[in-house]
C-alpha cells in the first residue's frame, strides 16, 4: 500500500447527494469521493445498492437527484466521452454470446482511441484465452478474464470493477489482485472495486466505502477504519441494555458474546480487562453492522 503523501488533491470520482428510488429499494442521498491514484473498495451485502451505484457512475442508471463527476467530467447517460478513460468490468455478461472473443473484440476496439492491440494479445496469452472460442462456451471465470483483458487494453486511468472476483478460483483471484497492484503503481491510475468478498480488499484496498440498505455507512481510509473499530469478546454476564447500545452488533453463544464497537478507546474504558479485544477484518465490520441493523457508525 502506498503512502498518503502520494495522493492527488483531486478525486477520480465525486458523488454528491445521489438518490435513486425503485419499487423494492432506493439509494438515499449518497455522497463520497474516490481518491485519484488509489484502490477504493465498495462493500456491502448483496442488495445493498453497490451495482446500482456503479451503473449510475457508468451512465446506465439515471439518478433521481444528485450529481456524479468522473475524472473531472460530468457523468451521465447522455454523455459518453468520459468513458474513454474507464475500464469497466461487470459481474454480468455484457457481450454477445454467439460471437467469438475475437469477433467481440473487433466490435469493441474501434470505440477506444487508445486501443492497444499488442497489449490485448498479451493479456489473452497471459489468461490462456482462445480468440476463436465463443463467449457462450466460456466459463464464468473465463468471461471475467476476458472482461479484464478488454478493460485494460485501452490504457484506462480508471478501473471500475463490479464483483470481479465472483466465480473465480482462489489462484486466479490472487493473480488478479497482483495484476491490480501492478496497474495501480502508475499513480495516475485509480480503481473502484465493488465486492462482498471483503478478504480481497483486506489485501489491496487503500480506502473503503460501505453501503448498507441503500445508505452510506462510511467512506474512509481503510487503515483508519481498521484502527477505529474493535471486536470485543466476553462473558454473557456483561451484556445489559447499556452495553448493547454501545455495540454496533452482537453475536451471542451459550458461553459468551462478541460484538463490534466503533471506538476502540471508549470500548477499553468501558470494559477494561474484563474482555478480549481483537482487530476486525472488513468482513467482521460488515457482518456486525448489517446484523445489528446499523446504518451509521
């Protein structure tokens, strides 16, 4: 992870007051920035609104209110030029199933001014993808590798990834994260990485934005988040109404409990040496906050 001093003063993506209402759910007044030159993880349970938010950034969903700026340009469904510098990797298959990979590439490549055919073939070989293979005959993992190949082959300065590691085997997930680490070493490059597999972000993310039930819970530096929160483990006799209110979520067993506190220092003042303290993972934070029904820390 690079030092904070390398950070640009500007954001690659700025979202202000984004609201979108559907029959079943809504995104409500979401505002946050994606710092240029870093990896920002977008986390939340399935159905939290992550994919809708990314589609709004890409101009595929029209917000009811709010504004979105991408690489200094206003984004939206009526604008397309800002996508020249975006590599988009979707969990959904967005390609024509009955075309071969080579045929699909010939359709996509002319849209990008900086398309690099040599780089495209390098990634095809790296991922062991056959240009003649039809997309409908590809596994989920192969389709993801193909999406990554297309996304990187026009030298984007922003990668937007919607659940890119879903359906991938652990070996390629590691390889992909290493690939992203190489990509982000060019400090002009930025990644927004949406996933519910938070172990991937534990390894590579610089910033984390957490959405739950269509609302922003927090958006902050990952290391600061991990230092702020703490898991508390103790006996059930310690649990009372006041203690429960101090915790963002609690898991009880027959012999004790574990819960998430949003202020490490305050938790240590309350519990002292009566409990065990543990540094949480991003998965822990997401689990306890969703379980506890907390929309804000």
